[in-house]
């Protein structure tokens, strides 16, 4: 049997069977952990779709994505570091310096700090 045929036929059938088994056999009772407050501190209020959302959570998520993508850009340089010239190495150093300056500025502005001093 061809591997591509196996990928497009067998895998979706297996995934559907496993999802159906989970739907049929999983317990559906709520327990304390399900109805407790979320990690962000909000209590689940059923029927209400709008809650106050602090901008700090959004900033941390955005900063995580930015730094995650910048680190992802460093992998090709790490693999080809012996093939690039001194120019390539200097570009990577400049990239690291800009990344470090941005991180220091974010710490200095308090974007990463989640806890307030009002407690």
C-alpha cells in the first residue's frame, strides 16, 4: 500500500473513530477543577460572554509570540554558521543586540510584570 494513500485514508478514519470513542465514553460530569477560576483569575460565569480583560495578559502573549518568532529565525543561522562569512556573523550579532535592547526596554517599561503593586 502506498504511504500517501495510507496518510489520506487510514489516518482520518482512525482519527474519526478515536474522536467518536472519546465522545461516547468520556464522563460528562463537572467537578471542582472545571468550574474553578481560570488561570487568568476570572471566574467562569455561565451565560455571560463579556468580561473585563486586562491588557497585561495580551501584552505577555504578544511578547511571547514576538520572541518565539525571533528565536525561530536563529535556527537557520545556527545550522549554517560555518558557511556564512564574517558579514553573516556580524548580522547575527546585530540581531542579538537589537533583540537584547528590545527585551531590556520591555522589562524597563513594565510590560512583562503581571502583578500590581496595589496589593
